[in-house]
């Protein structure tokens, strides 16, 4: 006979935290959000930690090198998506590791034959007003000029006017050699009263752009995620099919941690992949696995050597797994059960295996709840897709700016490896949708706001660290009637001005 759970599975919105005693020491500026990323033995320090408990989802519409840098600057970590060629994914990893703070690889480029209309489209999509003109229209091409909004007047010029006719030509640009330091670049920017300095190599190919505003901004990042050589930390998604080729390439490119990206992790495929990595690289290479939603799944992956375990099936914003296949579990229930299993495993073996709650974070307070329920960190897709730094297009829909966001199981992503159960190399049906999410501005501003709420709630619970929150949190289920009470009610809202 089938096994029946006694309780329904629940999600974050069905719970609230009940405040505990907070002393005068409990102030948000004293809260540490540092959290382990990979397994460690009792009494030892984890080989990898992050400064904030947030990582970005292994998705085409979320985690590329640009988002990875922005998140590492705030103390988190991205897992660059694996649903691309091994070469392209490795190149993204390399770009993060090569990234020099303040030195930007131009992502808005045109060729001289393109038109004013193309420039306006790119500016609208990326929000960037400085566009590099290169021979082939690509980031590392031979630099022929720069276009900024000072070079054109939309009302006076034809949309099909060629870029070559109105760009500021290379001969008239202030530029510098690729080896210029950030301090030197900044001095040149100030001496010549310019906003952007292109750095080129001996072949006149564009290597970096240095912006006036980035120099000041960089000085303010105190809690970055960096390795021993002060390069940003970055993770990479892998699958259970081509790991023998993908893993060596990603490690060679400099990936700091890997994660098997799969919709269902309680499988022999994951064990085979973990065995391969541990056999070939021992303990040096850190790799997470998942996703699971119960204690059994957790223990299987922990025993198989996973360095962290990811939780969540069916709760993602773009996910239709539950309606397509009828599998999954309410995210809160899954986290609570797996956290209990993680603690028991630690008691028995002395090995702490961090757990990550993946997907279904809708409100900022869901992050605090996930942590309080036992998650060591959370993975978010929809949340990060809304920001300037995500890889997708910003579009204007009926007067509101939106960003594209599509699932890895959608026909658009075609990530069949994520859903692979040993079948054909194709998606036989979709498990994700292609959608839009409201554009929300910069990653830095949003992450800081979210975390200020997390810190504040932690203080209400009398906790200055995540383990303290997990030990002290008092969590209550809420009735559907009191959920209504949770928002503004019985008032008529004034217009938001
Ligand atoms: P979100 O933060 O609610 O948007 O959820 C993001 C998570 O959804 C990812 O980290 C994946 O675990 C999961 N996911 C990504 N693409 C798909 C899909 O196409 N179908 C189902 N789940 C997906």
C-alpha cells in the first residue's frame, strides 16, 4: 500500500515568526549573515562560506557572469547555468575570475554599419548609455569608436542613420592601455573630464571599459565573496550526462564550487556523478547535489558525498512540474524535514552538510523563514531575474518595465539534461514557462533592502547569527483568515505617489 503523510505539505506563506526576547545588543548592524556553503567536520571551518545566505539559480535567465560579479560583490554567489556549451559556460566562469573590480567587459556593442535605431534598442534593453563600436559588433572586437547619448539627437536624426556617421571616432577618443591600473584610469577620467575610459590591447581590441562611477562604488564593498587571490567566487551548474568533459573544463576555467542541476536528485545518476568527481578530484572539488524534498533523499545525497544538498521540487515561480507530473512538496514542509535530517546526520557522523532552500521565495520574509526553518542559504531565480544585472531583455509592456524570465524546463531553455531520467536527448514535455517579471532596478539596492529586513526580523527573534536564529526561532502556522489580516485591510489605500 502507498505511504500516506499525515499532514498536508505547506509553503512559506502559511507560517509566521513569533518574536522572542531581544536584548539591547540585538541591533541589525551587529547581525552576521555568514553561512557555510560546503560540508565540514565538527570543530573545523568549512572550506567555503558566503557572507550572505543568498545564491542565484542555475538558469539561463538568471546567472551569467555579470550577475555573478554583482552578487559576489554583495557577499553571495552565483551558479553559472550549465544549459549551454561547455566552452561558453567555461568562458563565463573565466570572465568572473578575470574580472577586475572597476573594469567592465562591454556588453552593449554595435558595428559601424548598424543604425541609430539599433543603438536606441540596445540602450532601452540594457539601460546602458555608453555603447562600444567595434569592427564585428562584439565585446572584444577592434575598437572603432564610442556612442553615448551626447552623440545623437533623436528628434533631429533619421533612425536609419549609420553608427559610423555619428559615433565619436577612435582617433578622437581618450583611451589607455589594457594594463592601466584602476587608480591610473581614474586619474585619466578626472584629468580629461570624461565618464568612461576604454582600455585597448596592442591590436586596438577593446578589453575593458572603466566608468567614473564604478571607482567610488568599488571602494564601498566590504563583504565581497573572494578567493585567496582576491578574485570573485563563482559556482557552476553541471548535469549527470556530460560531467566527464564539463567538470574538468569548468575547474580549469576557475570554478570554485559545482552543483548538479536537476529537478529530481534522489537518483542513482547523481550518485554516479558524485562518485566520478570524488574519485577523480577527492575532497579538493566541492559539489552540491539535489533537488530533494525529504529526509530519505537528503541522507542518500549526504552519504553519496554531496557537499551541500538543495531542497525543492515544484515551488519555483516558473515551474509547472506539479501540474504536469503531480510530484513535489510544499517548500516549507520540505525544508523543515530536511533540516531535521541534516541535524541528525551531524549528530551521528560529526559531518555538517549545509542545505539550500531552492525556489518559491516570493516575499523577503520568506528568506528569514527558510533560514529559521533550518536552511543554511537560499537559491533564488525570479528574485534576481528582475534586476539590471540579469542576462535577459528589459521590455516595456503597457508602460511598465519588465524583464524576461523563463524556466530551464521550458521549450525556450531546452535544458533536457535537468529533467533527464535516462531517456532521449530532448524534453518530451515542458516543466517550465516563459514569462515576464517586474523590473526592479539594481541588484545591490534590492539585496541590501531584503537583507535589512532579514536582519531586523532576526533581532526581533533575539538572534545575531543564522545558527542562533535556527535555535531560537518560534514559528507558527497561520489560519487562512489571519493571512488576510497580514496585509493592509479595512482601509481604502491612497494612490501611491
Ligand atoms: P524561483 O526563485 O521561485 O523563481 O525558483 C527558481 C528555481 O526553480 C530554480 O533554482 C530551479 O530549482 C527551479 N526551476 C528552474 N527552471 C525550472 C523549470 O522550468 N521548471 C521547474 N522548476 C524550475
